[in-house]
C-alpha cells in the first residue's frame, strides 16, 4: 500500500506506472462481522453503538471481474446506510450478500463472513477488468453507489428499475470505507479537480439522491418559483436539497432543529426557516395518534414565510414523525417525494388531504448513472458545494458512525483512507479559491 500511496502522491506518475504497480495481497477495511449480528439484541435503536460493531480488519483483495475496477481509496464518508449496517437494522446486511452471492459464480465473492461497508469514495483507479474502455489506471475518480446487472429490459429506461439493482457497500461487499474498493466501471465519475480527496468523497450518495428526488423528472421535477419544504435542511440530504432549490430558482422552506442549523441554511442563502424545536411542533399526541391542529399550525407558519402560498413540493426523508404533516401542508396538486424513513417506516396520513386535493406521493431511491453524473457535474462546476463538516481516520469510523447515528453532526462527515492528511488532491487551486468560503461553509460553523 505504501508504494501505491507514493505513486498517487508523486506529481509525475503515469498511467503505465500505475498499471505496473503490484497489488497487495490484503488491505485495511471497515467491516461488520457475521458472527456478531445479534450483539445488540434486545436494545433500543438509540442504544446500539456502532463503535462496538465496526472493525478495521486486514482483508484479501477481491478478484477483479469483467466490467469492474479496483480503486485505491484516498477518502470516503459515512452515510446513514453505514449506520444501519453497523446496528444491523432494519436487518443484517449479510442477507443481502447471501442473495447476491447466489446470482452467479462471480458474485459468490461477495458472500463472506465479513462485510466491507461504505457507499462513497474518491481515489485512483489501479486496475480495470475486461471490457472496460472508458477508465484506466491512474484516473482520479469518485464513485456513485448504484450497482446494476442490466440483463433485464426493465432497467434500460431507468437503471434504478433493474431487478438486480443494489447499493454498493450496503447490499454488496467491498465498499468504500477501505484502502481499496471494488466497483463496476459504470459507477465511476471524474473527481472534481478543485476539491480535496475528502471533500470530493463526501457528496456522492446524498448529492445524487437529492438530485433525483428533487430535480429529476423521475422525482419531483422542481421548477423555478416552486416552494419546496425541506426537512432536515442542514443535514446530509437536506443540505443538498437546499442548494438545488436555490440554484434552480425555487424557494426553499428549511426545517431545522436548532439555531445553529438555521444559521447554516442562512449561509447557504435560504431565507424561509422554521426551527421546529424552538417553535414547539409536536405532530404526535402519543405513540398512536397524530395532532391535526399541529399540522394546521405548521401550514399557517409556512404561509407566513411564503406570502400566503402552500408548498409545491415536500422533500421527505424523516418518515413516520413528519409524513402526516407533509401530506397536509402540500398544495393542491403538489408532490410529496420520499427517499427514506429515518424516524420510522410505517407512515400514517389522512388520505382525504391526498386524494381530494390530487396530491402525489413519489418514492425515490438513490439515482441512475445519468442523474449521478449530472449531480457530480454540478459539483465539478462549482454550482453545488460539498457539505463536509468533519473528517475522521479509518480507525475512527465507528465514532463517525456513532455521531451520525446520534445526529451530532452537520452536513456530511468524511473518512480518510489512504490520504495521510486532509487537504490533499486539489488540482485546480484557482477555481478552489473562487469557492473556498462555500466549500468550508459547514466546517466553519
């Protein structure tokens, strides 16, 4: 690994030099272990501690197959799916690996007693398998997390509809929280040249998810002038949704949980902000009953911020806690688009406010290659910026996941893999200087 790192850090290493590097037999990776899936049995979700379940192990370098690439990972990041993996909720990811392993002789590699996790990376291509023409050793890349087989016609209009669609590093093995990762070549995208390794690694999953959910025709198809209600507007997903709304001429109504998070939204350029804790919204009377009066109070507050208009789009991801309110406050003919359920999967809402007002609920999951490419292109052009707030070492990934699990973070948290320190990998200092305040916006809070 030292020779690989030296080659990456050297300014004059050629593609042929990278192709000539010997691959190590093993590499360090963040893993969960199959024999520990019951370690949190009987505990409440909030009591489950990723610091106990996430390990840094030496694991063998996987076999490289057709259409695949091995990437030296300089940096990665923690997403909520890493938290789910680490606490074995809503189920153990080893079930995903077992099912994938049954698909073919090649996919058997993924069914192991350990799971190398992580769905983001920025790094350098080391090797490509047969059939890969667009990428080669030495290319500096980021990876999106959509893994597809595309042997069914179902996925050829929208690859997210492929029956064998999976999220890399969550439903497959050999993810990005490691020194080396195995990806399919159609996961690769150019690394934005003005960003450091850790900055470039942080947007991938959440940026692409927010793009499909809000901007794409497969999601809410946001247009200029739309009022967009964004839950968790300073968080990993919401911070990108807020940027997309502002960049696209829409009006974000940012819902946050503290004045500190409200200030982040103001720095991004948002003006309409609701601090749900300060204003005391409680959408549930108890475990079983919601409070429509709170929905109405919330809707009234939104109209105060929009000049009397209801929202055209609700950017939903909390799920159970907020979904009833989201359906209620959406304008007639509007759209509630949902990509997650971090507060619970069983949503309840009053269907009268949906059907009689011709509202739509749209399910959205990650992004296809084109959507991920467009989202990354906006990062590379400096139109959308990373929301990295803090960076950890590979050994500290358990703490990073713990912080995300407990919502102790802002934006995204990064993880250094091979990169020996932060700030490395910038290739366009002139462009970086133009956007430095925005790049560091979440760090400076």
